[in-house]
C-alpha cells in the first residue's frame, strides 16, 4: 500500500462528527501529508444516506487521495468505496465496524429519552472507561466533552439510531481499494468481530491491533501513524 505522505488525506470523524477529536492525530502527521477533516452538521439530524451524500460532495473526483474513517464513519466509507467513482488509493478504518457493533444495547438505548440523556454532563470516569482509556490526561477528557457538547442532542440521538440497524457487510466484497483496519485492543464499544468482518470479507485488507481504547487516534496518535505509513 502507498503511504499518504504525498497525497491528500481526508478524515471522517466518529459519533460527534465535529472532527475536533482529530487534533492529536493532525499534530503528529508528517509535514508532507495534507489532511482535511470532513465534519458533519452539528445541529441538523441526517439519515445515513444524507451522511454519505454529505461526504461525497466534499471528496475530490480526479486527484488521488487516502480516506480515513473512524468509528461511526466506517459504514459511510464502506458505502462510498463499494459504489466507486472516487480516486481513493487507500482506505484506513479505525475502531469501526461494517455492522451494528452492539445491536441489543443500541436498541435498548433507543427506548430511552436520548436527547435528554445527551444533554447531561458525562462523568469523567465513563469517558475514560469507554472511550479514552484510564490513562487519559484531563485535557483529553475536556476535549472529548467539548466536542460532544458542541453537537445538539437530537443529532447525536439520530446517529445512534442509524447505528442500531446498520449492516454494510455485504458491500465489503465490492471494495477493490487497498484497506488497513486499526483495531483497538481494549475497545469497550466495538467488539473483536468487527475487525474479523473486514479481515474475512474485504479482499486484500490488512488488520493491525494496537494497544489502546476505542478512541485510538486520540490516545495513540503516533502509534497509529506508524501503522498507517508502514502498511
């Protein structure tokens, strides 16, 4: 695979959709790599198809580029890659999935008043346990909370609803782009089966496991970059 040192690198964010949490990764990228974050609307709930269309409008149609998708954005990238039409020379999937990662739990959550719940202040211990790891610095926790709080609860609730029934596994067979999957060894949100789906269904894919929590790019940016540029 070609490392994206002389290419444009497009980043698709996780559930918050802001791209703010890419800051540690962006700061660690080599100077020769031009990166651009495609953020999602913070105040307008979108369907899955609308998220896909939102990204497509912002991708180059002639100049080759590398596409990186984190967590929530994995299925969006899969849909785009399977359909073709964009000059993606490499795709990177990070702590993500092709099918709903926790369908039972997500169905349960969707019975709760999600908009009200997302309006609450998330305790630091939960952010560390599920997302950033117990060794996360206070500043990282603050950055996470700020990113989530910048998105309206209705938008976050809609994205969780999308994840409840998402299943793009059949589309993995249609992807011809070389792909790298970075698995978080201590992921509390995405099960190991997610990486296995990519390994078994996506021809030519490479899976690398990195010690760290779900938000791997935030907790281990330098290690992730090593894997991205060596694959």
